[in-house]
């Protein structure tokens, strides 16, 4: 409810319970007595005030109960978990929210324009792709970039975060999955050399539990660029689990087990990067995911990101087969923690 409406409601409530001004004659008529002493007048007025206050309080409490009961019944019926104002609720999921968040954090108009260009590139590469939970892939990309904006990172890092999955999941024309010289040239022209270099390094990095353990072990020896890539990785993980997203994937158990093993390690890495806010957000988001339950009817049938081909298009089987081979190769590499 808007604050102005709430204020007006309680002002009305206070006015309705205010002690009424009545003449002794009016009081006499209401009691059937010809004369009332001053103390009797005050007692009668006070009694009416208390009764009115009690009645109106009961009405308000009943209103709250009636408004809340259906929601509680729904949650109990579907065994749903709801989140109480999570930190990630402050982080954008759409381009418009991202622009507002950037304005609030002091980014310039030119910097907003750079991010807007990267967003337009992302919409072309991920126009018909979705995350395993059913969320549009572009929303995940915006969310990952927004984590960097929340941390007030430089724009090249924001753009790289917004483009981080381009080589792995982006739909380049007549191209294989994975990073190729042709793709790099196209993306570099679209988002700039610095951001594209970070995306390329992100693509080659390992985000498995094995890879995170390796990063944890060699953190002190990491270069500045490697730490930037690690920050994008952690931002990706945070957005990937926000709003219980992992719990809606068909392989939710596998995803939850991964954060059981790596949540503390990721939080420590965030702290070492000088990002205590990120460390706290990771801990809280992962704790919510581990404790949560969602209705079975809402769980996706997909374990990974998927493509919906428009009715006016058709799948080219030769390209699909080649991409599948590259995908298997890349997943094996990431599983083994190969850089």
C-alpha cells in the first residue's frame, strides 16, 4: 500500500475514534436522565470513546487476518517458500531497472549509453533463449551486470558481466557453440576490446566446484585481470540462485548440492576481493535456496538453458549436431576443472 494511502487511512481511524463533543443536553437524552454531573459527563464520554476504539481495533485486526489467510493457505497448500526482502531484490532484472540502478549509483550518461549498446547486443544473441528455471536468458545477463553495478564496478566489468555467456550460449549466425575467432571479432566490435577480453577469459575459466577450489587455492597469485573474471563469476552465481531460481530447474538437487559444497568458499573469495556486501548476499541467497521448497508443478523440465525456436523458423540439424559436440566437450572441460 502506498505510504500516502496508509497515512490517510490511519488519520481517518484516529478521527473516527476521537472523543466526540456533545452537550450535556445530548448526554441527558442518551441516558434518559434529566441532569448529569461533570464527573458523570466525563465518565460517559470516556466509556463511549473506549468502546469505539476497541470495536475499530477489532475491525482492523480482522481485516489484516482476512487479507493474510488466503496467502498463508496457498503457501501451505503448495508447500512453497517465500523470501523476506532478500538483498538481491535491490538488483535489476530488466534493462530499465538497470539504467535506474546505474543512475542511482552515479554512472554517467555516456556510461549508460555503453551499457545500453551491450544490452542491445545481448538481445540479439539471446532473443529466444531461456534459463533452466524458465527465466529469459537476457534477464539473467542483466542481473549479472546489475550485481556489478550494485558493487559500483567500472563499466567494462559491467559490460563483460552483461555479455559473459555470449560465447557459450549466444546465437551467432551460422556458428558453432563456443569461442571462435569470428565470434570474437563480432563481439569485440560490439562491446569493445577490454570487455570482450574479459568475456573470453570468463569463457575459458572453470565455474565448477573443482574450478572454484582451484581459484581459492591460488587466490594470492591471481593477477588483477583474473580477479576481475572471478568477480564476474561470483556475480553470475549470485544471479543464478536469486529468487530460488535453481530450485525451479529439473536438476535442482544437483544445483543445491553444488552450493552446499562451495557456498562458504565463494563467500570467502568475495571477501578477499574486498566485497563484503557480495559475500553476505551469496550466503543469504544460498541459505534460502538450500532451505527452500517449491511446488512440483512449477519445476521446469530442463536441466540447462534451452532454446525455443519460433514457429516461423526451423532448426538446421547439421548446425545443431556440431553445436552439441562442442557443448559436450566444453562441459567435460568445465567438469574436470581444465582452464
